C-alpha cells in the first residue's frame, strides 16, 4: 500500500515539476538515508574524492596540479602557476564551478576561475562532482562542481608543518593548528609559496630561460565551530594575496606583465535537527580584487563584492526519503577602472527536491529551481534514477536542464560589451555504472556516458569592422565517456595499487550564426579527443613508490582544425618514507621527479612548460 502511494505521489510530483516553479538541489547516488549533518553540496553525486592523505602526500602546488596528478582532469594552462582552466567534458572554462563553504569562487566579471590560484593545503577533503549541478548553485555549474571542505576530521595530531623545496627556486611552507573541546572546534592554516620559475626551454634551436615568472602567494584559512543545544554554528574566514609576474610567450619580446590578486571571504552558518526536520541558514560575503599591468595597455583595476544568503528546510518520512525546499539570494557589485559605471546583479532563487526510495533498491530524485528576478534565465528541472545491486554495484540515469549567465565583462566592457546577451542554456544527460570485477571487491570500475547540448553559447568574435565582441553565436554539442579503474593487491607487507583514468571527449559546433566559414562538426580548441592516465603505487614496509604516466592526444589550436599541438606524454616518479610513533611524532619525507622523461610540450601554443624537475618535501605532525 505504501509502495503504491509512493508511485502515485512520484507521478504527481513529476507533473508538478514540469508546470510549477519549484526546484531541487541535488542528485544522490545512494538509496541510504542522508546523514543529518550532511552539507547539501556534499550529498550530490560523488564521483571523485581526493582524501586528506592524498592532499598531504601530493607535490601539487595548487588545485590545477592536484586535479591533473590525481585524476588526470583535462586542463589548459599558460605555464606553472599561471592561468589554468577546467575543460573537462568538452565544455568551457565558465561552465565549471568551485565552492568554498557554499561560496562560488567563479568571478562574476570574467565568469571563470583560475585554478592555479586555489591552494590545497587548507582543505581536509576535495570533492569533485562530475556533471550538471545548476540545480544546486545555479549559473555556471554545468560541467562539474568542486567542493573545498574544511570540515574537522578525526586525528591524533593537532599540529602539522609542511615544507617543500623544488627546482627553479620553488619553495612552499604551511602550518596548521587545531584546538578541540567538547563544544568548540577551531582550526587555522597559514601557507606561503615563492617561485622564480626561470626554467630552460627550447625555441628555434636555442636553449633559453623563462623570464618574468616570479610568484608570491600567501594566505590564511580559519574555521570555528560551536556545538550547542539549539544547533551548530560555523564561522569561516579565508584571506589570500597573490603577486604573479606573467611571462611572455615564446614569440613576444619585452612585454613584462604583472598581476596582483587579493580576496577575503567570510561565512556564517547555523544548522539544526529537530526530529526528522533539518534546517540551515547561511550568510556569506566575499571581496575580490585583481590589478593587472603591462607595458602595452592602461593598467586595469577591478573589484567584485558578493553577499549571499542561503536557507533550507528538509524532512523525511515514510513517503519521502528526503524532501527539501530552500532559497538563495546573491547580490553582486563590480567595479573596474575601465567601466563607465559600476555593474550590479541580484539573483533570487527558490528550489525544491523530492527523493524516494522504492522497493529498497531504487532511488528516484526530482529537482527544480527558478530564478525569480531574471526572465531570460530558464526554469531548471531534472531527474535521477538509481539502482543498487546487493553487491553494491550501481547504475544511474540522469537528465538536467542547465544555464549560465554572461559575465559583467561580456555585458559592460566599454565599447565592446553586449548588453543584449542572453544566458546560455541547454540539457545534459548521463548514464553511470559502478561495479566490482572480483569477488574480493579489490577491482572496481566506473563508466560515465555523457551528452551535453548548449544553446546561445557566448563567444567573442570579430564583426564586419573586425572588432571583437561577445555574441550568442553558437550551439555546442559535447559527448563522451569517462572511465575509472582501480585495483589493489595485498601481499603480506607489500601493497600494490593500480588506477586508470580515461577520457574520450568529443566537443563540436552544432550550429553557428554570423560566420562565413562553416565550422560545424569541428573539434573545439585545446580539447583532446583522448586522455589516459595510469598510476602505480607500491608500498613496502615504510616506503611507498609511485609512478604516474599521462598520455594526451593532439589538440587543435584554430577553429578550422588545420593547426594543432602534437600528442605528448609525461610521467612522474615519487618516493615516500613514513615514520610513526604512537601517541607522538609523525614524520614523512618525500622525493619526486616531475616530468621524469623530460618531455618537451605545450598546453597553449608558444607558452613554455618546464622539463624535468625535482622536489623534496617533509611533513611533521604532532
């Protein structure tokens, strides 16, 4: 009787979702009841989770390096520590989002995130959710969402010191300290990075050194938590300053660009549970500044301020595994030295989600979201069906509508901006399978088939006067497969682990407007058709040896696909030694050779990447 009632209610909710302005916030790939304390971004379909130990043992200097070394994510970058963007699933840089305590790091002026400016030291976990999540955060979350978690994890240590020294005068240092009592938890992490990056590279048969490439990045991240009878209170603060010299391309002479980035981010959250009812309310504020200067243009100084308020109520009963309803309000204010006047944007959204468990094995979720004060933004809806076998293998089928708002620079850049731009919108579809290939469950494999259709793609193109302006000029289609394979073998005191990540990505222009050259069907710039990464870890007593090999197919550098960068492979080798004293000091020493085969390659034409490089690292915890 209850099952029939559920099925009727599911059908009614689905019809209502097509006709009414309601919204859901997440998709869950599990039929188990959601933890009461789960933060809503962490309950979305988890496909990849970089654990605390992986973050600590990595030689990555920023989020870009970590995603490439651990997951082989498709990224593009102008050089070490320079502008880097996520191009996974064949989408653009503006279609991937990063959240810190619910705050988007996506800049509302240029609508992108520079992954090289995101450190990894302050975070306990880094969760990557592949696929669409516009129903969670709205604009921009189409290809993936990354959640930077500073939650408190169980540990025998209260202090951690991390020091790294590497080639090209590269130094990194961080100190973390935490204090915990019955009702109070506090953590603080300070970090600093300095690099000269004057590495040698080949150009026109000569060996030359990179110039104007110095970097100084430092910051502090703090988190205070209080547990009381009326709920939990979390206060978080993150400040970072970065100075980077921007080296010229191989063909540029005498251009010495410099960029200064600064941000301050604050977050206050209250959460509580009363029987089957769960509540949270959060207020956050962020302030970002970017100052750019070179020898050829007038210096640009821009500032963006954002105030964000989120609230949600959710409950569960015999019919709903979880029902959620909430709101989100975002107030953006941007200033730029080149703007005629300040730019402002307000977003008010309501959302809801309904999750049902059917016959113990099936989970069905509907979600809806409506942006109230922007008639050009589409109504967002989607659904997810998941089946879990007794062996814990799972199959999921998903479909979502998505959108992305234009950035302030697209709209208001003096003489070039286009105030008639409308949001990008479209549909995403995904089928995922995760299973075990052995009875011991030491071999796992996961497949994700994806298909994305986006209309009104925003791109800067030249007009009849050869003046470049942003336009809604294309329809884009991307599809492909992502595969993850892992294997673990324990032999007495020896452990052998293998992991494979493979990406097949087709990203093409489906329709175009206002262009004389037919580009339909052409692969989009810098997106490889194939990317493969294999990692081998061998642990013997206190030593761990790690070898990672990556292969990237050719990437086109012009829209007609007549020019391209050749395929290349890189490999890294790392050694770790660990010393543990129960209830006392814990020390780890690391040595690595990055790009061990000294491969000469480029990610962007005429921007050099370093060859073989060395690094030493130590972590002390007590």
